[in-house]
C-alpha cells in the first residue's frame, strides 16, 4: 500500500494512522506468537513497525500517546506444555529486519550516529538459517543443558533431544569454564525429502517445509523420535560466558569452529554497506544450491566492544539486522472472498484460492488486508497496483512475504472472466448484522455490535483465557467455541466462566463429564483451573479485557500507577468527558497517552453494557496489586529528561543507559519530571524545569550519579 510521506502528514493524520497501525501490529503479534495463526505477512509486519517508528520520531503528540515500549517488541512465544522451563541467563532476542538496500545503509547510519563513530567500521555477513533457535550450555567443557528460545526469557528444556544431533559436540576442549553456544537447528533439503517419503509410506502426514520438520523434530517429548530425524546445527552466537571468546564477532565464530561446532562457511567480513550488499547478492545467487533453507543475510557489528556499547532495545540488538530475501511468487485463481470478524470488530477479507505451492508450501488462503486494498487504492484514495481492483474469478499473483502468511499482490487483467463483478465490501457485519463502521483515518471497517456480535464475543473470550491473560488450563479456543454455543452451559461473557461449575452442579441431567471430549478427571481439572484464576494480578485482568490499544505493556503501566481496580475504575468514571484532573492524570502516565486513555474510557464508560459485564466479572475475583520491581540503582523509578548537547555520549546511548538502570526517559518536562540532564544549548526545557522546580544537573553530574 502506498504511504503518504511522514513529513507530509498533519499531526491529526499521523496520530490516526499511528493508532490504526498499533492495533494491527498488536493483533498480528498475538496471532503469530500466541495463536500460531499469522494474519499478516512478515514483510508487512516489519513495514508497519518501521512506519510506527518513523511516526513516533516525527510527532511529539504520538510520543505522548504511545504505550511505553513499542507494542510490537515481543520475542517468540511462551513455553509449551510438556517441557521443562529454562530461564535464559542472557536473553535470546529476535532481529530487526531489512528488505531494501536503503534499509542496510540506514542500519549503518544508525550505528554510527549512536556511537558517534565516523571512522572505519566492519561487519560480519552470514546466511540467515531458516530453522529453530537453540542455546547450548557447557560447563567445564561438558554439555549440561539445551533450551529453545521460547519467549526470549524462558525456553523449553530439550537437552536429551539436542544430545542426539551429530553436529552438537558433547564435550569441548579449550572452551571457557562456562559457555552458552547459540545457533540454529535445521534440516537439509535432501534429508527433508527422504523424511517425507518415509512419513507418506507410513501413512503419516508429511511436513510442509524443512523448518517445520526441524522444529517439530527437536520439540519431541520422546528423544528417540528426535534421534530418528536427520537434524543439523549451525553455531553463530553465544550467551552466558565466563571469559570472552575473542575481541571480534568474526574471530569468535572462528573460535567456535575450532571447538568443534559447525559454522557457516559463507560468513565473511565486510567493510561497509556496499560490501554487505555484495555478499547479500552472492548468497542470494547461491540460495537454491545450498541444500538447506535460508531466508536472508544477517549483518553484525564485528567489534564486540562496540556491540556492548550499542546494547539492546527491548526485543532486538542495535548491532545486528536481518536482510530478508524477496518474497516468493506464484499465480492462481481467486475462488472467493470471505469476511472474518475479529475480537475488536475488524472485518478482514480473506482470499479463497485454488491451491498452489508457494515456497514449498501449499497455499489456499491469502490476506486481502481491507476494502481499499481490494478496490485498488490506498486509504487516501491513491491507486495501488495501477488502480486494478481484485474480483472473484481473477488470476492473481500470490507471495509469501518473509515465508509467513500469503498475500494477493497483483492481478492479470488479461485473464479476468468477462462476467467478473467488482467486490462490494459489506456495510453490515456478516455475523450479527450490525452496522460496520469505518472511522475517519482508519483503514479497517469495524462491526459496531460489540457484545451482541457472536464473532467478537467468541474472539474476546479466546483472548480472555489466553496465556498473557487469565491462562486457564483446559479452556482453549476449541473449548471456548464449544461452551459459547452450548444451550445449557453457555459461556457468553468472561463472568460466565466463573459460574460454570455451579451451573454444571445444578444440571444433573446433562453433566459436562458425560459429554464427548470430557470425562470426570478432565472436568475436575478444568473447574480447579478456573477456581485457581479467581485470584488474578491487576495487570493481567486489564489485559484480559481485550480493550483496543490496551496491550500488555499499557496494562502493566496502568496497574502500577493505580494499584487497585477500584482506583482505576474511579479514574475512568471521572474521565468520561475527556477532561478534568482524573483525565489529566491518566494521560500523563508515562507510556499512556490520549489514544490509549480514550480507548480505555470509551470501553469502560459506566453506562456501557461492557462495563456492567466487567463489574459482574469483578464480583467473582480477588484482584492482586502489581508492585514495581525494586532496584538498587540511584535513578530507578525517576523520570529523566535529556536536553541540549551531550558531549561524552550520544543522546541515544544516554537514554539507553538510563532505561537500563530503571529510569523512565521522557521527551518533555512536566510536574512529574524528577531530573533534567542539561547539556550546552539547553533551551525551553531548562526554562520549564526552572518554572516547575525540577532539579537540573549537567552531564558530568549525571555520569557521577550513575557511576560513570
């Protein structure tokens, strides 16, 4: 979709676009990491994240409205049931993505600006293996533990399975006392084909692609199954170390190779963006002949001391980026367009396709984004695809951007049937018949039925019981749908979950334990799991309500600020006209701005049916206050503003260090500011600090305060 340049946007347009993108990215993040059901392509996901960053950087109004960390900065997914948990001593993060040559140049420019570095700067370039991330912990040269990435903080214990992989040494000679080697488990094309031949012969379902085969094989509860699968391993990084491997990334990889690990022979040193792009083109040209799947090239700052200075964002390192290959394409027939209704009422069009193989996977569905995309225009009416619309019966081009969900990209008008009609996007919700309204500045049409819309109600219930929310064991998506449609034990709202056991006890003729899919043991466990969740932390409750623009981060911020549900509810009640002291306090919370605050107040207005249902739910719960994590840092919990020119570090580096020490960094001075760090050239912010009585210190005093 064509996008208006950020500089050409008005503040109102920017805030509206930002709010719409935030919701799409949040929904996509949950769909991919939690539900294993991607809704947008990897390329679109990263394009939206980049657009969010550009908007936030250009418009202070968005900074005031944004919810703390970027809503897309989540890593991986929670640990699955059946595996032991391993807490990573050093987080396993994901990588920022690049898709164009300009993105690589921008990456180099950002690194240099952050470091204040104008001299020569080298990078490593290596193939990005399309497999499953694995961390191997060695102590005294002995492999003692292997863990998947999981959510970046906690992974799955797959030690016994990892021991069966021939590429993984069981003992090392000459290694540091503690060494965590990280890399990718993968399967070669030849081994994958042979595995699927055996599976078909045995009457089993074949795997879709080598990546799925490798991931499924490593994550077997029976290590004997893993041992029967031809898995391989490339080492490319490390985590916890008792002593450095080498002073540079390239030398550290060579050290890993000398210890007995397989490292990728296409890893090379590059002296800048042009050399990086040359290696990218070389690897791309060899992609089909490598014998294993790769989906791009990873660039890393070579000097490990500079990596340490650059540090990390919440989910990605600043010193690395993954340059993805272009999406793979195919042409097929569009058989129909279905409209799906999501948790927030969004009407999402889905293409039903004549099945076609794209990138080794059979594709029968693809996203069509929204009504504008189908009509061949962007949200401002500008043409896309040369203005060609998409019609049922069309011969369409499909691609799997980033090898995730397919997208309809183009139309071959020469093969359009003569009777093909323009697609008319519904103005009424296909699930409940309510008006489907499209707000100004929003690219998505939404059902206005709210709780009366069965599609929204079901999706909200699924969200309510999900891992990041109430996480009720035994009550997943399948069970939610069953109970929602059950005539005697109907669960239409979250409160109904907590009356389920009593209603079952009062219904002797149709006991749940006697129904298909249930038994006495499973019912007992389900009711016990529900009972255990009657006590819930406030932040999880807020997130579980599924309010638009209120994700996990903003839920945590609200919980920490108000402490109790009663205090939050009172603030909402006193803010329903979007003004007054309560409203000002709500929008002044660091990370909660006008967009999130308005969504919260609108959803839980005391006169709304939704608020009545929430009040009913609260009656069944004991809500725990969420307390901030204590830290010994002298600036922990302080709100700090930087202004003027910093001479000993860049502004980005100063902000990163402050946040690492537990401080909150704001962009403007207010009554809630604790400290202003002012360098030469400080202007209006210094005047605001003086007027408000905020303490002002210079850069040297700041460094002395934080210990250099």
